[in-house]
C-alpha cells in the first residue's frame, strides 16, 4: 500500500462532507493540490480544466465552462448515463478535473456519491474488466496498456475514448482517478497521498480569499504560459496562469491568477495591469492584489472582476470564456468584460 493512503481517504471524506460554496472551492483546491508536480511544486507541463457539476444545473448549458473531454458530455447532461455506464452520477459531483492530453491524461472525480461498490457493479459488466487494489484505491482495469479495441465502444461511456482505449479507474469513497496506463495511475495515486502542500492549491486559496463570501468556483483552468502585452510590445514575466469563475448568493466573480518567478517581477507589470483593468471596469468591479507565494519563492498577482447579485446574464462565465479565448487566440490576457 502506498504510504499515506489513509490521509487520501480522510481528505476526500472531509472534502465531500461540505456543501455549496465550501465544497466547490474545497474540491478545486484539493484537486489541483494533488496533481503530479515537479520538485518546484508546480505542475510540470500540460493544462487542466475544472468544473463543479453540482453548481451548473441552474446555469444555461451554453454558458457551462468546458472540461476538455467531450466524452463526458452525455454523463453531465443526463444522470442516468453515468449511473448506467460507470455507477457515478456526474451531475451532482463536487468537482471534475481533467489534466494533460492523451495518452498522458488524468481525470479526477470528487463527490460523496462515488463508491467502489457502485462503480464496480457497473464496470465489471464490461468484458475483460479486472479488479485489483492500489494505495487504498480499488482499481478496475480493462485490457493491456496502450491497446485499442473499436468493438468495445459504448455510446455514452465516459472513459477511455468511449471504451475503445484501454484504461484504469481507481476508486475510493468520494473520489475516482482515471488514466490510460498503469504507470500514470500509480503516479496519480502517489500524488494524492503526498504530504507536501502543492503550489497550485496555495494559489487557489489566495484567490478564494479575494472574492465575496458565499461564492463557489464552478469553473477553472490552469496553464504554463508567458503572455503578451501587445499594447506595450513586451512579454509579461509570469510563468503560470490560472483562471477561476465563481458564483453564489453574493454575486459572481471572474479571476486571473498570475504566478511570477520573483516578487520584483510583479512590479514590472502591475502598472499596465491596473491601467488595462481601469479601462474596462470601475474600482468597485475590478481590483488587483498581489501576494507572496512561499512554496515557489515568487509572488502572484490576482485580478478579480466582481459582479453584484442581479447582474444580467452570466458575467463570470462570459469573462472566463473571453479570457480563455484571448489567451489561445492572441497569447494575451484581455481584462475586459
């Protein structure tokens, strides 16, 4: 058994015991804090996407943030699909996080409806699915690593390219991890059991402290990027970008968390960030704070757009989508609405 597995189950139990905003932000903080990381504490490579399905039910589906895996869509839209195929109701989960790209992709699920018994009942109906244990998780494995069987495709099945790709599903009460290979699953389980507090969790905690109480993170993404300020002709020296969208009884918020390698680097871009923010938002709607980040020895600038209750549309979701689009289309962090 991997050392620390008891802490994994205890942490996930505490995570899933919460409700509403606490569960949503806790799910995000816990999940990013357990991604496989480099010695420096940050995710070595790859992007990740997070959603809190339990918070999306009252939002128009056209405004839902993406999670980077189209095969999850049927289960997110219809509870019966996930329950029938893998024994999980995806629509009420506290969090889903998808990290990396195939074949090095890790899918994390968190919610108190996840149990080894329910998942096993569904998965063991699939031909060739085997059961084992790893680090406190019950593991269900289908076929050898790297194999593909197009005859195994099942409409609505959420894992392994609708079942065509060999995959492993590790389950404990309140959590599940899905990968395509056994070595990657071992890395993911080990990261869940690690004692050290990861950098990304520290960034989420700092962002959480800057939004009004009662707000819940319903979407987030993170990526290692150095972005441009086209209007200044230079490159901002931040190494990592995290975007978070949240909502609740006290309104909505969209946040950009920018990680800098050193505190001195923040001073180089704080002025243009403030200028850009003030061009689109008044002082009550937009603000920027910076905080030291002990884990990395650097600092983070946290840009927050706050929208009061009753604001028309879905402003946080809209800003979140606009920022992602701006990053991928232009390599620039647009701070407009």
